[in-house]
C-alpha cells in the first residue's frame, strides 16, 4: 500500500522556492502541477481580505500570535520528560482516554491503530513556524495508536463564510486542537508512554483517513470528515502514542448515498473545486478535487473560504432518527433534504458582521 507523501500537498508545493533543487526535482516528477502552482507560489492570502487598512490594523492581531502559541505548546509537550516507571493500563482504558481528551476540550474522540501506511512517506517542509525544516525528511513509523479528536467550530462564524469571521473560527479551532494535543501528550508521558501531537504546523500523517478509521465520521464529497452531529464544521487533531488500548471501528452511516443526493458543497463551491467523481486511495473512498482552484478562492477572498462547511446539511443539523434509518430507507434522505431546503435554502449565508469586528467610528475618539 502506497504511503501518502506530504510533499504532494498543496501547501508544501506552493511553498517551494523557484530554482531550488527541491523545486526542480519535484516538478520534474509532476510537470502537470507546475503552471498552477507557480501562479500561487508563496502568496499570503490573508492580505487579500477586502477590508481597509484600519480594519486590518485592528483585527488581524486577534490571531497574529497563534502560530507562536502553537510553537510554545508544541515545544513544551516535546520536551516534557517521559516517566521511567510505566503505569500498566488495560485495553478498556480507551474509554478513560476518550473522556480525558474531552475534558481537555475535544468535541468527539476515537482511537485508531496506526500502520506503516498511515504515515506520510516524507514530510513536506510546512513546519517553519515551529522551527522545523523538514522538507524531504523520511517519516519513520514509530507510534502504533492514534487518539483522534475533533474540535467543533463556532457555527455563527462559519455561517458567514467566506467572510472574515469564518477565518477567525478556523484559526481558533486550530489553537484549541494544539492545546488539547499538548495536554494529552504530556499526560501520556507522565504515565510512561511515548507520545506526540499532530497540529496545524506539524503532521506525521494525514488525519482525515485516521478520523474515519477511528469512527468519527465518513469522508464526504468535500473530502473532509463529516460527522453525524457537526458535519464538517470541525478541525481534527491527533496524538500518536506507544500506548496500546482498544481501538474503534469505522462507521458507515450512509453518507455516500446522502452526498449523491445532496451535493450542496459541490453546487456552492465558488471555485468549482469539488467534484462528484470518486477515487479510492489506500482502500478509502475520496472524491477527485482541484486543490489549486480551492486555494484560488482563498487568495481572492482573504480567508480560507469555508463555503463547503456552511453548505453541508450535517453542519446545520439533521434529524438523527432519520439518519439512523437511511441505509434501510434511502428515501428518507429526500425528506431530510426537503427539510433542509425549507429551513435554510440552498446555502446558509449571514452577511451581517458579528460584534467582534463591528466598529462604530462615529462614536468616541481614537486613543
């Protein structure tokens, strides 16, 4: 089974510097990507936000420190000592691990076994913000258990996608993912087990396949994990560890058929990046996806878009009783979709600015 290669991901590709050895070697192997990638190379999308300088001066600093914070908690967890006396734990301690992870702030938690094929073959050099130069570094599989968790994002913010509030929601979720991961890593080390946490700045493996393996949801047409209760309105985190406990199993709750009848993420995608065409990758169903088209709307909007998240009926909430029966009675999907259309229309979009970025410059004086 072929391992994923982080160097093939969009952010690794567009971060390459033209003329370097790494750049030349990559596009010799993938010439079909060169033109599209060059057009987006090393472009900071946030500054394209259609707001004036005063807005950016006031509100960009809300999240400007996030990467420094993530580096801090990553370094803290990495340097935390592993206790020499290991605490023996039964396989059933998996239930406790899940509850502890929720106590630290996770929304849902599942546990999956790690195989060699779970890991990236090579890192993609996207970890400069935590002080790591990893491009081309081989990944040596070491850990055998993945504690995978979700963090639900703020729904009113996501429902303003692709406006600035949506970016605030995703940035905050990544911060919470890092906080949870660092605390869980240090907890496991305190018990005498090796552990590390994946975060927005450093991954040893792609998390979407692991989230499906851990029973947290299914891969939807948007290529995100879609959970039954929060849709794709989540960010993923995972702690890898040498602790072995009982693992969860994937759950097929009928999402493939639901996506066929829904396809609202495809219809609403402003860059036409999403397709209905399926592809099998390492035994899991994904959908063909145009990542350059997706990133193009980031560059144009100044946010990470999020329209496919707000468009998903599972994000807004579906009837859980009907959902539990759609595999035996697929016609219920049409009922669920009709209910969604009546309540939300084709797409939820709240244009009204939230209070966090609303300013009345007519009242008061500048300091």
